[in-house]
C-alpha cells in the first residue's frame, strides 16, 4: 500500500517542476528529518507553493474556484497525506508558515526587542566567556563558538531535553518527513549555520555562511585529524598535517590552532557557555507569549513557534552585539574577498564528550 501511495505522489506532484510566484523572494527553511520524501520536493513542485500560500487563511473548493487557483482534489488529498494541508469542516488550510513582507517585518520588530532583552541578560556572562577565549588565545573564534556552540548547539539540545521536540522521529504514521518548514520574506542580508562531523566521541564543528569567502568539504581529513589528536595530542600524520596547515588548522609541530571544548563542568568555556545558553532558554520558554505569536503568524504549535522565532532571534542577537561592538564577524564573513584559506581556523572548534 505504501509503495502505491508513493508512486501516486511522484506521478502527480513531481512531474511538473517550475518557478512559482515570488518564491525566490523568500528565505526557505527546511528544519526537518527526512524519510521517504524531502518536503522541498513537494513544496517547490508544480504550483504547490502558490496553493499553500492561498490556503493560509483557509479556503473552500468553491472559493478556490472563484479565485481561479489551479488545483485538483487529488492534489489536495496528497498534500493532506503529507501534512502540508489540513481540512476543517469544508475549508482547506495550509499548515506551512509563509510570512510575507508585512508579517516578517512585524515579527522582526518583535524579535529585535526580545533579542535586546536577551543581550542585556547575558552580557555579564558573555564578558566572562569572551575573556576566557582571549586568555586561551582564541579571540578570533569568539563569534563562531558563541553562535555555533551556544546558540546553535546547547540551546537546541536543551530544548529537546525539555520536550520541545524540534526534530521528531519518523513514524509509520508519518514516514515521509518530520519537523518544521517555513518561509520568510525578505531574506536577511547575513545568516550562518553549523556543519559538524563526529568521530570517536569528538565533534568537529564548522561555522558556515553563503557569504563566506572560504569553504571546506574534506570531512574525511577532519575525521583523521580528530582520531590522530585523541591518540597523540597533536597531528602526526604528515600528509594530513600538510593539508590542514593550508587551512590554518594546525602548525608545523602538529599543534592545533582552534578551541577544544570538553563537555564537563571543569572546562571553562563549556561551563560559562552553558550558563549563557540557560539564560536564553529561560527567556524563550518563560518570557514569550507564544499563544499570541501562533495566532498572529499562523503557526501550528508552540514548538514550531519556538523554532521559527529563535532563528530570527539568533540573527538579531548577533546584529545587536555587533552593533554594540561586543562581537565581530570572522574575516571570512566580514571581508570574504580579502580572506585567506587559513582564516578557516576562526570558523572551527571541536567538542569532546
């Protein structure tokens, strides 16, 4: 039965892929686990994105007909099956959050205020965090560790522990995909993310951005580096050392040039980072009226609202702190045309469990 359903989906939804109305104006977020089907394949195929946009406030079939919107009943049934549409009484509603310019501007005015309050609350601990990295010789990694370790790692992990399931497991009832999908317009001028690879209980993390002037994709080299360092406390493999040196990740003597954070209470960076993360989490959970946020922006659940809002709050925090001169972007982000390969080391750190 499942195979038959999948065949129908592939034939009906994906045969006709084309650019939909103004979709490229939006930042697309697919924050999800994927089983049989990536939601991007569905939403960006045929006229599904336009249809979901139209169904934001709910429409009956006759209302869709009056608007001249192209659809088929089978198309709507499949979008229901894939959890992109729900039917209530005689109306179909999109479950995908699509924020147009007006809504995005309004939301960002709210998240900027929230981020300002968070920055004030974490300022004391942040100064300690900054001082520790300076003392250890990793001042240039401050931006990356603050973003990628504290906000893009510890905060999400703790939200999961507190049962705000940002990444739900796939189930027989929901085998296609699971998670959150949303669109915002306009796109931000700058954003970044974290790529990671785990080897023998250690996780190598690389802060990346589409604005970056340096890129790295040899994750096999990082695996070798982690294993080598755990055994010898330096890089001994000559071939790999030569390669890593071109990115500034180690020195001639095999010593490393980036922070290693140990996930225990004795590690100074880890300890203060967890304090900062907890302050952010407390604000997210206790200080925001999510019922109002969900109502204003058509967001389905509190967890989805946290995911969407915190993505905006993260960028606002970085912008505010940069404006306050509390933090500055790595040169790979701030001056991409002037950076060197060796500037990659400022975007890198390792966490040991």
